[in-house]
C-alpha cells in the first residue's frame, strides 16, 4: 500500500499535477517515517527506508518548488540530503562488513547511475535547494548549493565513464539518469546566472530608488525571488509615495490569492511551515479571480474583490503588508470591506486564549501591531462619519457647512487617532489630502468644489477641482466642473483647455477603455470609459453655445501627445499638457491645469499667475522637457497665461486658505506668529519703508532662487518661499499695517 501511494504520487508529479502529488507524498512519508530509526527484522531494511525517505523528500521538494512553497521546499531539500547521507553511510558500512565476511557482491564497484537515488538525487536536490533559497530571497548559501550540485553531477558523470558501452546500453535507468543529471547541471548554471542578476538588481534598487524604471526593476526582482517579502514592501511603498492606493490594494489582493492556492499543501508534517496557521477558511475569494482568460473583460490590474473576499485577503497577507492594505481600503472608499475586515481581525485577535502550543498563537499580533490597526480603525470611523455628515448637509443646501465637514475629513490622516476636530491649524484646502491621495480625497476635493461653486466662489472651486485632478488625472467630473468655473470667471482660454481635455479623453476611451498597467491615473473611478454618448453630446452642445471649439494642432508633436495617440488612437486635436492628464505628472511639476502654448504668439501674456516661456525654436513647449528648459526666460516665444496654483508654501510661514470653522470668511494670508521682517533680514525697530522692503526682497529672491542654487534646490526653494510669503504681507501697505498692529498687540504683556 505504501509503495502504491508513492508510485501514484510520482505519476502525478511527472504529469504536472503537483498539488495532488504533494498530498500523496505527504501520506507516503507519514507511513514510512514510523519505521525510521526502528529495529528492522532483516538486514538492510533500515538503509532502504532511509533511501526511500530521501527519494520521497526529493520528489516533494520538487513539487513544492513548482507550486511556489519555497520555504517548505528548502526544508524538504535538507531532509532529503540528510536521509541520503545516512543511507550512504549505512550502505558503505554494509559493504565493508560484507567484504570482511567474504560475502561481497560484484556489484559494489559498479558505477551505474539511478535517477532516484545516489549521486543523481544529491545533485538534483542540491540544485533545488539553491533555487528554493533564491526564490525565497535568501542569497546566503545559494552559490554553495548550486556549485555543490554541479560538482556532484560532474563527478558522477566522470565515474560513469568507466562503464563499457554494453553496460550503459543495457541499463535504461542509467540512460535516464544521465539525462536527468545533465539537465540538473544546466539548471544549476542557469540559477547561478539568476543569482548574479538578482544581486545586481538589489544594488540598483537600494541605491537608485528614484529611477523611472523602478517598478520594472522591482517586478524583475520579485520574479526572481517571489517569496521575498522585502520587494513587496518596497513596491507598496513606491506606490504609496505616488498615492497609488488602488495599485496597493490590487497588489495585496493578488498576493493573497497566490497564498490561498498553497493552503491545501500544508498538511501532515508540512503544517509546521504553514505561514498562516489557524486562519478562517475561505469565504468568497477564488483562485482564478485574477487570471487573464483572454477575453475583453476588466484587466487583472483593475479588478476589485468583494467585501467577504477582502476579509479572506487580510488573513492571507504578511504582517508587513496588512496595515497598508487596510489603509488602501479606506482611502479607496471601500468602507464596507474595511469595516468587515477590521471586525474579523479583531475577533480573531480577541479569541479565547490559546494553549502555548496552539498554532493560532503564531499569528497573534504584538502590542504595537494592534495599536497600529486600532489607529487605522479609528481613522476609518472618523472618515465615514465626517463624509456622511458632509453629504447630508450638501443635500439640505448648507453648502458652507458641508465644505467645512469635507475639509475636516481631509485632515483625518494628519492626526494619529484620526480626530481631526482637534487640529486647530486645519485650513480649507489643505495639501494633506493630496499627500494622502486615494479616491476619498479626490472625491472630497471635488465635493468642496461643488460647494464653493454653489456659493458662487468659483476661484475656490477651481482650486479644489485642481487638487482633485492632481490626485486623479482622469477625474471627468472634476475636469468638467473646473472648465465651467473658468467660464464663470470669464477665463475662456483655460476653459477651452479643460473642455478639450474632457472631449479627447472620452473619444480615446471609445477605442481603448483601460489605460496600460502602471501608466494610467492613480485612481480608477469616474473614468472616460464611464461617460455615455448622451453626456458627450450634451457637453459638445455646451461648448458650441459658449463658442468654444477644439484647438487645432500646431508645431511638432510632443512625446506625451505621441503616447496618447499610441494607446488611445484619438484624432489629432490640439490638447496641451497631456503628460499631466495621463501620467499624473502635474504634482511633480507643481502644475495642475492645462497650459496652452503658442510659440508664434507675439502679444505679452495677460492676467495673473506665473509665466514660463517656451525654449527658442521649440515650436511649442515640450511636455517632457527638462526642468531647466521649462524655467527658460527666453522672451522670443512667450506663452499665453497659464492657470497654475501657487507652489507649496511652508505651512509655518503662511496659511493658504481660511479655517474650516470660518469657510466663508475672505482669504487671509497673514500669520502674526511669523516674523516676516526677520524673513526679509530687516530690523523692525528701524521702521523699514516699502522701498527698503522691496529692495531686500529682490536681493534675497535673487540669492535664493532655485535656478541659482542647483546644488541644494530644496533648501533654496524653501527659503525662497519664506521670502516670497514675507513680501506678500509686508510689500502691501494695508497688509503691513494690519500685520504690525496685530503683532504688536500680541507681543504686548
């Protein structure tokens, strides 16, 4: 019966059914190990048992490697080598005893190879050990195992050369063993090559984390070492830094599906290496959820699991990734999944205290981990409460109070416990929401834009829409609302840019509904593919009524324009700055709206906002030009005025928007807690005049301008913003008088 189970497992192994083969090998090992170390009734039985165990461990090691259970494969490889060593020692001892008694057989010097034992088994298991260590991300010991495999294989082939041709041809097992050992040598050499490539990728990723090809390098490292948690953590941190919370959740869910496929193999003695022991059984998550079936359905990188499946995902994630997944659920507005997942985790942690040997104890979280999860749950509750209150106020027509609620919700991530109401420094359009990102913050900014638009505060609505687009570069509702607000403030050129952007995105989505992986926006809701034909026709009619027509293309195509036509196959319309629209680079360049550039325009730009000139002879501003070219001050090709929000300002210097508790008060930029005279290197006791203030400002602005401080641009930018903020207050007579009066009153005892 034991031999039958073993042979059946080998049959399934050779046919590629590795999971069933693992179960059969585990059953056979459980039967054979009861004889291990016993008192055999006949000579040689113990040696044969060790040899059989080595073969079974070797086969199961190969099957575990194929399904991705690399830690278990390492354990079986070492067990197989140990059993083979013991078997070899006993075989040598028995041969020596046979020679001493004169009963030695003539086969003891035979060099015939067998594909399931001896040198062939050792060489193959050593190669599997090296590969499994590498797949687990463990570099130490990989080279020794692979080189040892090559040495054992070469020595076995050299010993087999002593056989005659007739002896080789007479043994079919020998011929098969020679083929296996040659394949093993090639596998070990390939693994050594992958080891060198992996070490090169490690060095590259550690030292050059800001390279454009970081994602591809990280994915290459995970392809070589899929069992290494460090690369999953590195990739998630890369996504989080770029506010791609949808990608964070999707990556965690795909990893959990891979872990779920391995649950059935951890039975018998393999339960000791189960990474997720004692977890609840699967409720909804399926093994084929992310498989690409070749149809035209949603691509795997855009799929979202259900509510119960999210609970399954949470229990099958490493501890290092779980907090990121829970935060991604909240920031992507998957509240129901986040609440149920948090409840399930809390119940699991608070279950009746287990025995010391209970497998559940290995999953119990430390105090710090529990505190971190509790903090995330508090933020979740606060976010849901403020969002619902804001929605109710908006429906009832209390737009000012709704804007206040949405604004407080934006600051939930600022406080450790999510209690934003205690944050006295909260302002109306805080960049904290943009820094956190995710669907929730894009929606909150868009909702605040709707509130301000309803109140007639169109400039504020434009700024809030810009923040929303900064998070989600294809947020169709925000793009359209900003275009209409531009119309309200009589800024037709900027309205035309946003209307054109909206139209081209919708037309492009008719050809290609989904953007390429890692090249689209950070969020995937309210996408161009969601726009119906009736809404498209309505927007076209609105543009015609306003006298807005698509801008014709001029000059050569930019790289971003080429990217758009390549993937979306849109008609040749002149829609500027598509790199911000598709690649989300507006935050990097501190630009949130479109810039219409006409290199042949001779008139000077009008209106407010910063002006950047196109390089001479460029035929229009290149969207992927270097920052040095964008800062060029050539006067021969001035662009039209571009709407740009003010660059980020040090919050300790200036308050950019009114407080949440006074959402309808006029904008205030004065902070009496800041010494603006010191920022301009002036002595307040000397009563400097406006002329002195202006001269000091020009001198310091010239000294700390980022263009003049290439060695440390960040520090220069910070100092430059401080100088600019101080001049904005002291350079205006009314603001200066107000500042002097309020600061004098505050400093008096």
